[in-house]
């Protein structure tokens, strides 16, 4: 699987190459570089999704300058745990890696965050704070499914692929858990949730499933018809980016739909703790949640559509997420995953 590095914007390419040794996707500065209050955010959330939040925060706090750096969830963990990069706020969709950062002592307690806006299930030890929900869905090509019954469950999906190998040969997309922290989280949660997962993985492997780093690349490939379907895609990205009449269609499988939390932490290396805290407070405030939900199209913690999903399976934000991050367990899981998905 090819990994992509997007050119930096606004003249920050030199900064990206000299200041960061972890692999970044994009670095953008908002506001006056000479502003007295600097804020550096490292995030796995695409800028085009998150920009409305940044813009509104700066409207209310014009003395701030924000540098927003995006990277994969695995690279974000590496930047903080291994390289001790100096970011003031770290945002990631890999809940398990955020918990691990906190558990291993790489994050700070945030005692004054507006906890009334963060339910107990969306925070951990006043260090890891959930601020947005994310359904994990199936994306299918309408053209390829014109004569096929869309699957309702993973068992249906398994049977569909097995019975139509020519349709799906080299035309299924999935996360590569070796390079995507979120992809690894989804795979381990699938394995915990259903005994169908490994059989589905083997069938997907037989038809040459393509592996991706990012949801946005899978969405694009399904929309163009390069892929017939993509498994475990971030639903909010698909709903927000696909135009009316798109070839791609979102399906929430009826056996279960994982719901993850986008979370934020303030690392020990933060140079401007108060700036990170101010942005975090804004994210979880009533106004911040409304902007996330309505403008950024990132479902807020109280999003009614997700709350009404009968098949929702929230991924719990607790220390249980650390189980599959144990070195030996992770090595064993990935070996089994490779045996199923990568069949030469």
C-alpha cells in the first residue's frame, strides 16, 4: 500500500521537513504568525472537516495563531510517545492509542475542562476527552450493486463476496492495520465482537483486498468505481464529502455498527498548556459541539441520528482498549490478520 504525503500549505513545507521527523500529511497556519498566543495542534482529522471549528475559535479568540498538523493515528502516537514533539493539543480517532499515551504518562491532567459537557463515558481520568462520535460503516458502489442485494450483516457480506468473486476481485478496500492506528482498532474490535470476522477476512483476502491508510482514499475509490466496496469506513467523512447522486452509498450493517470517539489530550510536552485547554474547552462547549455537528459534519456527543441507531456498538473509552496494544498480542493479531488478508 502506497503511503501519501500531501504538500504543506502557506509556505510551511520547509517547516515540515525540518521540524518533524514523523510522517505528516499537511501543516497549515491560521492567524497572524506574530500573534502573542500560539497553539499547535496535531490531529488525524482532515483539515477540510475541521476548518470550520478552527475558524470559529479564531473569530472568538483573534489573538491566537494556530498551526494545524495532520498525520495518521500511528504517526501521531509516534510523534508524542517516541519523539516528544511539542504540541499543545493532540486529536486522534485511535482511542486506544490515546488511552495508551495517558496510561504511559505522556499526557497531562486537565482539571478545569467543562466536564458538564463531557459525559462519563466520553472521558478517561481527566486526561482523555471525547468530543465527537464516528460511526464505522460499509461503503458500496451503486453501479456494482445495481443487480446485487446490499448486505444487511457481515454474514451477508461474506456470502455475497464468496458468491461473486469476479465482481469483487481486487475491488474491495480496507484499512491496513500495520500503518493505521484506527484501522487496527476497528479490526480488533471486530474480532472481539463477532466470530464472523476472521471468516470474512479470509474471504476478502481471497479476492485481493486493497489496503489503505485513510478513509478519504477509500471513499474516492468507491465513488469513481475503482472499488466495489470499502469495509470499515468513517461514516461522517462519507456523508460529508459525497455529493448528491454519488456512486457511493453508505450502509450501516444491522448486526452492529461500531461507534468510536474522536478524542483529545494535552501532552506533557505542550509548550502552551493554557492554549490547548482553551481550544479543548471550546470543542466540548455547547457552541463548539453545535459547530462540529452542523458545520464540520463531525457528529457531536449528543448527535440524535447516532443515538437512534438500533445496531450501534460504542467502543468503550477505558483501559480495556490497552489489551490489544500489548506487544505480543499485537504481533500475534497482525500475524493472524496477515495470514487471512494477504494471500499470495
